[in-house]
């Protein structure tokens, strides 16, 4: 229970550890050959950084890519907002609901996350600059694998995440519980959560769900299988949700059918996630949620994590902020979260092109008058609440319920 | 027959150094009989009508550690489902451990085995029976390790792409290049390389390739009983240098020459009737029953198994012996070793044959713990020097 009250409390250590990344000169998006690399002796930052305080470095850093914006008369004000955003995020980092990094890494012959990796949108320097404190690494497979092949491929993705995290223990830590997220943050590490995986990864077997959970799986997307389809959850599908509750795997409903979403909200004893859903009322993308569903999600204390993708939210920071405003007003401030959706192949709004860009979004929300309390829930608090609630549900359910041996052939015949 | 005095002494010995058994197929039996409904085969109650194994008989047998096999079939009809089914088998063992915490304890290391012994619980380890369980993926191999699997038999009854089985036609001629990479990755993780079921050529290649001691989780001596599932003397002779452990098995059709011959004759009889030798249709069973009426099935005994151990001790040395009963993985068992309560009879027989208490402690417990600890040491060393491998079958075997 010790972790119940700490999610909004900034820790001095984490804040200080975040600082060096801010001082780093902003690279122009791509880490090319000219990108300064930390010397191999372990000195933390390149000596080329301009002297002076963090404050001095930040105003110019936004210049190259936000030129259009800074050219307008509000430029100075915006840059102040950015500074405030950095300060806010240092205390309340981002818990990001979706990264497609594992699938991208699978296809790189070699990668270097710690010092900067030009082949991806997410690496340690940019996560630091973006103040990402926790990140879901998706195990979704970008190939249409089903059945037994999907199980094996998911195991390979799990192994890849384990390896990538183990390769950089100074910055990354694989976590399974809300308490471990807090612990990672207290030690200045980015907490990596495994998931969501696609439902085909289960091979229609609850035993495999438990095995994947034992390997760290934290979220599962309920779509693309016979038991979670356009028709909603089958009887086996409901049993999957109950078993997920029992072991502590969160249901991800982004991309699920409306019937599946409603049935899962009814069946699940733990809050659910939508790891990549924005407001359908603003942009009619199939994975976006109608106001009805947003309201239902809010009532169920679930979490709608708004993706930073042009396709789902629109091409600008303001578009993303509009979605966040809308979701907050319909589902409530306790039910809105962030989902970078980087390295997923999606195009991103201008100024939000990689994992380093969260301060731009937070600056916009501050500008719109979001309270610090609501912002803290948005960036960090809501994810912690949902994780903690799932952990608690699992602990309680395990004493009441035995592991289910139900089979799809028996329930769905 | 052994005197009651020896049996008493055997039991007393096993209280201090219990049996660490290399192979038990309870999970597969639970899958086949009740589809993992552990309540329907509650091993806290007497299951002698259905199983060789339950908690009371494990206690009576003096079992202190068990490698539970997470076997899945290797025949081509089953193959696409090998990885998912292996995960289900692993889940079964985990559920057993969760369900009977007072008697079973999860063990991932040699230290866990000793802790279980101290607590009087049965250290529960897992072994995968056949390289088909990783579907040619080193990542899947690591996932199995992460889930608690501590040995992998390189093949089961059928060849796989990278290793020859003892009971299939030679194809690779031992281990392929990818097969050696699998062995290397097992060494790096700390998963024991199990050479039961593999061809002698594979045994020799694996001994060449492995940086860690190997095991034979359930195999006996080919010199005593000439069956391909057993270990040739030239391989046993290499165990002292390798540090590995050969765990003698009890399966009558592997350990008793008369049973080997009888099985061959029975199979031939089936073929003569135009039937497959593993056919279990009513017609086939009738043919088999008639054969058995004319030709009584030879019965192995405790002494049969002890003969193997005597020979293996001469060739490999007492530091390289263990026990792997294969209970619930075989239809027939020797007299006196009918189920998991029978181990004291074997120990009593060996006491009567003059085995010292020190030697018996090695046979039952110490060698098995030592070999797992040695694999951990090698893994620690390799992990500090090498990165995990992502080699593929296509890359290495082209």
C-alpha cells in the first residue's frame, strides 16, 4: 500500500536526472553522422553544449523546427510556455500508452538506444528530452500472423524487449506493477511496460495468457480474433477478460468493436485502457471513440489515451489539444491519457514528430488553461491509477478464483 | 530380494539426500486425461488408479526434486502447435506449484533445490523434451528459460532440422551449425543440454559444443541393453571431463534385453497383420492381446535397473550418475519400481550391492544439484562476455 499516494509527488532525483537532456542542443530531428555522441569515458553530456543554465539553452533549441510558430508575435510567449512545460514535466513525467518500437527494432540489424538511434523515433536522449517516465512497448505484430505463428512471434517480440531493456540498465527498466513504475522513476529509469500485445498472441489459450503474463505482459488488445470480433465478446472472450483480471493484464480496447468495448466494460473488474483512441466527434477515424463510448469509459474509470498521430487527431499540436479537451470534457479528467504512438508507421503532427516533443503539447495545454492537477493526471496520474487498480483486482481475484482451464471449443463450440 | 533392513536404511538415507528425478511426464498425463483440470486429478489425494504420481507417493518414494517434463509431441501432425502447447505445459507446472505450496516449491537454481530440501518440499523444475519446442528460434528458447525451463532435450523421437534423434533415420549426422548455436545459447542462458533421445552422433557433437556439463534426463546403458535410447560407453566415458550426469531410466523396453526383443517381436507381429505398430484401434489391440497371450511380456525388476547403474558407475564414475524414472511417460514399469513410491527399493538394492552411503547421496541428490549449479556458473561467465544470439536456421544451415 506504500505506493498509494506517491504518483503525484515529484521526486527530486528524477527531476535532476531529467535535467541534462534538456540542456542538450536540440538535434534537427535526425541523428545523422554529425550528431554529437557522448565520449566513451562515460561523461554524461557532450562538452559542446552551450554554457549557462538550462533556461539559456531552451529558447534557441526550439528555433529550427518551430520557425513558423516563433515567427508570429506570440513567439516569446510560446517559448515561455515551453519552459513552464519542461518544469511541469520534470515533476510529472509522461506515461506514454503506446510505442511501436519493438517491431521496428526487430528489423534493424543493430541499434543504439542509449546514445541515440537515427532509425527510430524513440531513443533514450529523446525520451529524456520528452520527459517520458513510463512507456508501453507494443508487442503488436505488423504481419497478419494468426494461430500458432502469432504465439511464437509474440514470444520473439517479448524476448526482443527483454534484451533491449537489459542492454541499457542505466536508463530502462522492465516493470510489471504500479509500484515498480514508481520505483523505476525514483531511480531515474524509464519504466518499460510490456504491451499491448494483439489478441492472436494467446493462440486461443488461457494458459498462454498466463505464460505471457509470467513473461511480463501487461496489456492485451481485444480485437482480431473469433472471441473478440465485430460481434463482440464470445463466452470464451468473457472468460479471457476474467482471467486477465485475475492475473493482472489490462484490456486494451483501441481498435475493438463497439460491442466488444461495451461488453468488456461490463465484464471487467479492472479499469480498461484504450491505448490509441481519440474523439470520433472531432475526427471520424474508426479507432476513435464516440462521445457515448467516451462517457461510458469515464463512468467505468477507464482511460482513453489520445494518440499523437495526424490520422487520428489531426496535423497540428492544436488538433491534438482539441481532442484532449474534448475527451477530458466527456470522459472526465481522470480518464484521459497520452499515447505517443511513435515508431508505429503513423505520421505525426507538426512539432510532435518524435518522443522528445511532449513539452510542445503540454505548453499548448498550459496555454489553454489546463490546471496542474488535470495535467498531472493526464501525463502520469491516470496511468498509475489504472495500473494500481489492475494490480489490486488481481490480488483480490486470485484468492477467490482458480486459474481457468476453459477452452474455446467448449465455450464457443 | 532386498532385506527389510536395507529398505529401512534406504528410507533413512533418502530423508537426508532425497531423489532428484530427471523426468516425469505428469503434465502431459494431466493434459491427456483431464485437459489440465487439476481438480479432477487432485494429486493431494490417491491417484494410483490413473497416474504413477501423486503427492503421497512422491513422499513415500523420498522424492525431493523433480524435473517435470513439459513434453509435447514431435510428430509432424502436431508440430505447428509445438510452441503454444509447450507454453500450456509450462502453465500446468506453474499451476501445480501454486496449488500445492506446502509440498511443491518452484526451483530455478541449485540454491532453490537446496532450499526446498531444507524446507522438506519438492523442488519443482521444468524440462522441455525436444528442440521442436522452440521452433528454430533462439528467442523462443530464451522465453522458455525465462518461464523456468531448466533443461531441453535436443530432440524427441523424431529428427528436427538441426539434430538427429536416436529413433529416426540419420539426416544431419549429429548437430548442424544451428544446432551448435542452440547449444551455445543454452549454455549462455544456463539451460542444461539434455542428450536423452538423441542419436549417438548428436551426443558426441553436443559434448564437443557444450561449454557446460550436459545431462541425460532419462537414459540407461547401451552396453547393458542395446537400445538406441541408451548411452554408448564411449559417450559415458566423456562425462567425467564434461562434468555431466547420466540419469538412469526404468522403462522396461529400454533397460531389459528380453523386453527390447519382445517389443520388436510384438511390433513385427502387428506389421504381419498389416497394422502400424502403434495402432490402438480395437482390432489392433486384439491382435496385440493375442500376441501377449502366446508370448508373456518379460518383466524388468529393480535388479535390472541396478545392473545398469553398476555398469554406468564403472564407465562414467559415481559423480556422473542420477535417476530419471520417466513416470507417467511409460506404460510399463519394472517390478518394485511400479510408481514414484518405488525409489527406496532401488536404493535398498544398491545398498545390498555394496554402494556406500556417500555414493548413494551423489546418485540421488548431489550430482543433480551440482550439474545445475555448474550450468549457472557457465551462464554467468558467458553472459558477462557475450551478447544473446539471434542466429537463424536459414543463416547457419542455409
